[in-house]
C-alpha cells in the first residue's frame, strides 16, 4: 500500500522495550534547566526506534466489566474538570457553613468579602499564562520511574480549567452573601460610604452573574463570540468596580481614627485584588501587533509564520486581527531555516469557521498577539515512555511541535482527506520523520477508518503507555472513551475555552 495508506507492521528481531525506553529517558534528562530544557533541548536520534514486542493480540477487547452507566459516570460525566470544580466548590461550601454557624447566621462582611476576593484571585491565576505554565512544569517534573497510575493522573493537569470555573463560581456565591450583609449593615447605619459600598456591591454581583451566565457550556458553544465579550468586558468592569468598592468599604468599616491606607493594606482583600489585577495587566500588557508571513497550503489550510521571536516546542499562542472582539489559540511549531537553525515559529490554520476561512482567503500581513506562550495538552506527553499520537484533519498541526521536540517515542495515526494536496509535502515529511512507519490515512481513497480500532492496534503493537488525540470534539470523546474504557490512558482537548 502507498505511504498514504496504513503502514505495514514489521516486527523486531531482538526487542528490548524497557531498556531502550530507559535509555531514551536518561538521554532526555541529561541536561540541566527547566523541565522543557531537560527533555526537549537534546533529543536523541534513537528517540523513536523502540520496536514492539514480538507477539501481540490486535483484537479489540470488550470494554471493562463495569456497566455502561458506571463507565459513563466515571469516564465521561465525572471528568477531572468536573471533579476539580466539585472539590473546590465543596471546600468553599464547608467554609461557608462554618463561618455562618460560628457567627450564628450573620458573619462579618469583611470575612465573607475576603473569601470572595480570594476565590476570584484563584480563578484569575488559573487563566494567567505564567502561573499555568508553572503548574504544568510541576506536573511534568514527575520522572518515568514513577508508577504509571501516578503519571497518568498528573497528565490530567490540562483540566486546570475546573479550578478556574470552580473558584469563579464560589466567588460569585460568596459575593452574593457579602452583598446581602453590606445591605443589612447599611440599613442599620445609613452613611454615604455605606450607600456607595452597597451600590458598588450590586454592580459587582451583576457583572459576576453575567460572566457566570455567559460561561454556561451550551451558551459558550453556540454563541462563543458573545461569551468572550461578556467574559472580557464584564470582567474589566468588575475589576475596576472592585477597587472602587474596596475604598468605599474601607470608609464604611475602618475605625474613625484609622487612616484609610493603613486599613486597606491590613485587609486580605487589598492583596488578593493586587494579584488579580496583576494577572490581567500581565496578559494585556503583552499585547503586540506583529508581522506575519503567510504560506497558503491549499484552499483549506494556511500556515502563518512569525519571525519576531523563537519558540520552543509545546507552546501555544493567542492571535487576533480584532483584539477587543475575539481571540484564537493555536499550537505553535518551531521553524528552521535552510541551515537547520531556529527561525521563528508558525501555526497551522485550517478552514473550521468564519475567522479561519477569512484568514485563508485573505492571508494577513499583521496580527495581534497577547500574553505569554502557554503550555497545552501535548506537553504532558513527556510524562510517558511511549505514546500513540492520533490526529484528524488539521489536528496534525498541534502535534508538529511534539514531533519537532523528538523526545517521547511515538507512533502516529493521521486521518485526513487528500493530505498531500491539502497540507503539502513539508507537513507530510515532518510526520514521516517523526515516525517512519506512520499511518497517514487518506479518507478520500480509503474511506473513514475505525479510529478506535486503528488506535488500539498501534497501542498494542507499540506497547504504548498512553494515547493523545487532536481532533474535533465528537471524535476526541469517542477515542478517549474507547481507550480509557479498555484501560489505556488517553488524552484529548476538553474544549473549555
């Protein structure tokens, strides 16, 4: 069969999987520095030369012995995103009940306000690029010598959005209670400062409720542009109002002879609000309009090259042509010049909506970028000794960074229509270089593959520890569930932004 069909499987004569995996790991960790420096900066030529065991059963086994309901609850409904959300929300609920019980139904407004601002700070930290990158670095620092059950759970770090939404929702609940308390305080003592504090509290509650309503999953999917606008502008209004509100609250609750500044710096609200504000400034303070060098691959795909900085593997970046309206996150691919030296980076864009179609039809010369480069799902592949990478269509784009890093031994399955004419020789060559036996499945010639079956075959042939899939939501859920229900750790985007 041609190179664009399923690649034949050749067996090794003297396989030694564990030894070679250990050699690869040792080489990948030989240099000093950050995790990505240690594991990416010095890839070995042998990184993908591990051969599979001689005898493997390629039959797709039945799903685990649990009932379909328990499988659905465990693997789909109670995702790590929802588990994280639930843990944070329940922890806040326990503190909420304890504070109310201790105060016999009417706690101090300042205590409740501190809890609200602390949760708001946590919510914003889990959307701040440097903090999220640190969380990834900590998780990926786990060595390959650790048991697979631990590494497979640490790889779920990309569900950190559950911490953002859990803390954000808890902050809204706390703040509703705070508003009720300051309203009662104002009714007990009607002062101008108390009135201003109460009014700004209601403005904040309104903004928080708009953010919460816009983030409802169904609304977010159907009206994503409106979700972005509600989240961004309501958040900015809330942040400005929070500062104003904190000053009025200081006037209302400080001692008569106490300076306002001294009162503020001695409250947790002041410091948590400083951190929350810094998160926003750090991101938007890096707003830049930079040159773009488009490479039109076909009527369906374009590759945008950027030369303003170098980019290491496993990072993504937000780009836009209307920075106050919409942003689009893409995985970056390190570029090289003709001599093999680093030469900026690129992103692969395919026709998947109005913005991407417009970008392909009218290649931009300049675009806006914001924030720091951000680690993503595929960075957690460094936790495993051997993996299978699955992609459909333009999902191959984000994986090119992983292939460039050339650290974790891998097998590749890519299903797409007309890969040569749609994405060009450079992309296909990068896939074949990363895995000389890669399966590049041309759906126009071969029809649609059984993705779960084909993925399972590669897992068994290669004795892979985990599967990573980059695809559309439906196929991602199908393959992840198909693997996890058979005991194979599998990871795919959760589409929570």
